[in-house]
C-alpha cells in the first residue's frame, strides 16, 4: 500500500500469522520448483530452504514441527536435497535429508529422504552409513529401481575400496619380520 509516497514495509516473518507464513512458504516453494524446471539448482535450493524456514515457526525442527505444517516442511527439504544431489554437493544433501529424517515418523517411512541421504553418504565415502540408509529404503520398497541401483553402486564402491586398501597395505605386513630382525 502506498500512502503519501511511503511504501508499507513487508512484514517480518515473526509478525506473520500462521496462514501468512504458510502462504509465503508455498509461494517460495513454487518459485523453487520453477527454477528446478529450468535446471537452476543452486537458485532453487535457496528458495526451497527459505520456504522450509517459513513453513514452521522459527527454531522448530524434528518432532516439534506441527502435524499440519509437516508436509510442506518435508517437501521443501526433500526438494532442496534433490537440488544438492544435482549439484553434487553431498554434505548439503545429507544435511537437507537430516531435516526430514529428524521427524520420527519420517525416519522409518520416507524412502526419498533415506535414498537421497544414502546416495550422498556413499559419495562422501561414508559406506557404512550409506548402507544403513539404503537398506532402510530397500525395506520400504524392495522393487524401487533407484534404491537397487544405489545398493549395487555401493557394493562396487566398497569392493574397490577394499582392493585399494589391499594394494596399499597388503604386502606391507608380509615384508616385515619383527621376530627375525637382524642386528
């Protein structure tokens, strides 16, 4: 509203009603989706994270997220995780998935977040943690092609890692004879 040449400042988040906050969150999420469709993943991620921050009252995470606000909050963080995966920003993808999986009811059922965090952890070299996530996703849907493919990739990466370890350290101990050390 413009009155006598002065523009009304937009409300701060803390001044908004729940309805206004959720409307802003949905608007930002939609903007993020448009950016995602244009493959502008970094920009989309910023919109999704902003939307997630509007989706709940400040400082609320995990099981404290109200039931009616959870779908939007989860969707925003899940979308942000997907963008981070597209950008190959594995640590940020893990962080975004953690936001979703901190909600107890999602930890055992959100296949997208488990799969995406497993994928990110695999790329970070956190193979044991990746296996836990991917196996949890597999238990939810054993026919999911993406999960099955990621498990096969993980198996291959673990085998390659073992081969590299063996090549680096395998002959080392065989060459050292600590019992017949000549003076």
